[in-house]
């Protein structure tokens, strides 16, 4: 490693808080339509769950995405206004596994609705080997996304039984699309290499499902912390050893670290989406772009 790279690494690892670079939206929060109180009032905690809820409920529900567009959900906390909106809902759809820290402090005694944990029934991994914190990134594995979709459909059906068939049919059609995506990923990665370097520990469930080895720039035991000079040096030598030429950056995070590593190994940066931050595109469009970018490195 040359001196310039070393300096770049040190300045990045000491000075720049990488994961916190998100665009804060000033949009006023959406409100439930007050004249339509017969519809199920649904709050989804972050983008993928919002898309699943909309697809399943369509015009039979009012659904609100809690974390605003452009905001990273890991560290988000609700405002007093958000708490009021949450209190008025019939269902709160959460990822679970500690992803929504605010749920711990939410006043459940005064809430008339239900909190639906979409991680129920999914086998949770820990973040890193020496860590008993659960890894929340289940939605990035389409097989687990199917469970989340079915859990949401069941919750809608139970709270609004007259539209049960509608919710279950829509869930079945979304699950068909997830099955197609799953087969496509399995098929297209089947004869390729296994090791890739992601930014934070978001693709562990995806990697397990499709027989890949995820290495991360941000250490696994602190998935939303900052890279240290030591981890960067480790990643650079790992990339050289494994003959890796593509380093993944991540949508809505600073890509400087990935660029420093890519420069050092004479490679380039491609950006994966973790779907954590709402932006253009759908679950399927983003997952298929992720697949295309992974194939560039692995196949
Ligand atoms: Zn994450």
C-alpha cells in the first residue's frame, strides 16, 4: 500500500462518519385520510414493508411509510407527531430483530392496534461470530421476504376478515414473483465465484441462501459503525488474495472508502441497494440490479 492510500484510509477512518450521510427529507409527513376510517389504517416501518403492504392491501387499506423518503431507518427515531400517527393506526408493520429501536419505547398500553413483527418464523442469524445481536437484514433474502409478505397478509385478514380473500390472493401473486426472483438468482449465480466485498453487513441472509461469502468493509460486529484503518488494510489484502476487482458501495452511503480500496487494487466500485432507504425503484427492480452487479464480480 502506498503512502497516499494510507493517508486516505486514515483520514477516512478517523474523520468521516460514513453511514450517516443521508439526505434528510423536509416533506411533511403523510396523514391518514380522515374520511376513510373504515379502511384498515396501516403504518409500515420502512420501504420494503411499505411496498409489501401496498401490494397486498391496495385500495382496501390506507398505508403510510413511517421513515421518510431518503432517511436511513437504522438510527431513525419518531417525532411526537409520528407517535400520534402511530397511535391512530390499526396495524404497525415492523421488520423486527431490533431494527425498529423506537418500538421498545412505544407506549403499548395506550395503543388500540397491533404490532406485527414480520421476522416471526424466520431463523435469525447473529451479527458476527462473537455477537448475540440479531442480524435484521432478512428482507434481502427473497425466500424470507415471502414469509414477511405472508405474515402481513395474515395480519390484514385477521383485522379485516371481509377482505381476507383479496389480501390472500394478492399475497399469493407477490409470492409468485418472489419465487421467480429466487429461481433467477439461484440459476444465474450457480456457476460463478462465491466471494464478494460489500459495504456493511446487509447481505448475510442473501449470501447464505445463494451460497456466497460476504466480506464487509464495516466490521460485522458493528454493522453501522465506521471502518478502521486495520479493517481497510485487511479488505485490501483479502481482495488481492481472492483476485477480486469489484468493491461494492452502498446506495445512500458515502462511497469514498469503497473507492480507496478499489483504487488500491486497480478495481472499480459498483453500488448495491439494501432497500433500507426509500428512493426510485421497487423491490424487484432493485434486487435485479443487485443481481446484475453481483454477476459482474462473480461470473
Ligand atoms: Zn443495514
